[in-house]
C-alpha cells in the first residue's frame, strides 16, 4: 500500500498595479467618457451646473427642459443685456449631432419667437457630449444658410400653419440673429 502525499496549492500571485479601491469601484473612467454615460435628465442637470458655474456672467440661469419647454433647456439672462438671453439646447445622443437633429429645435425657436412667447436669443448653443458631426459643423459655419435649411426641412414636421410661421420667422429677426448663434 502506497502512502498518499498531499502537496498544497500555491497561492495565486497578487495582481500587479491594481489598487484596492479598484476592486470595489472598478477601473477609473475618464471624465469625457463618464459624461457619455449620463441619462438625458442627468445631462441637463450637468449642463445647468456647468452654465451656472461662472456666477458673474449671467443675471440668471434657469432650467426649462422637459415637456412644454418651448425648445429651451437651459436659459440664461445676460447681465446688462437689456433682456438678452442665451439658449442652451441639451442633446445627449449616442452619436454626434447631425443637421436632422437640429431642425426641429430651430423650428421651435422660429415658431415660438414669431408667436411672441419669447424673443430670439443672442446666442444659441447645442450642447452634446458626442459633439457635432462633420455635416452639422460645416452647416453651422454658414449661418446664412440656416433659415433656408430650416424651411426646407420643416415641411412634413409641423402643420401647414407652423410651416408658414417657421418660414416667416426665418426671414425676420431670427435670421438676423442667426449670425450670432455660432
């Protein structure tokens, strides 16, 4: 009869370079990638905090996002701007923004400013963690083409009445303002 011998298993080697907190929280995520994980709601809250951070720039910073926002997510009132304001439109999409992503927002701007709900903003910003795609970037470099693009792309999105409003607003004060939006 042979006597059985046991040999203890060696302990596994300790992982190299893994800090103890990484075991609990996982690997660190760079800030630019972390914001891409936000929900649309979290993105608006983040933009609100970011816009409000330079406290001296604006007289007020308000969040209007959600149903009934009239195309305004974050609205700021410019100090000494004689009622002037800036609009921050938050877009948290999986891909970079395309021209088709902005036409409805510019249509809302044309419609509600023409109707008198508000004046055209001094500045209009699209804030998106994925940025603007090449086609949208090129379009925004030609602000004089925005009104014609809006009219061409508005057809089929709103009612005929709204399309007429977008057309006329595109040719009045918002058209003059569009040069300052980019």
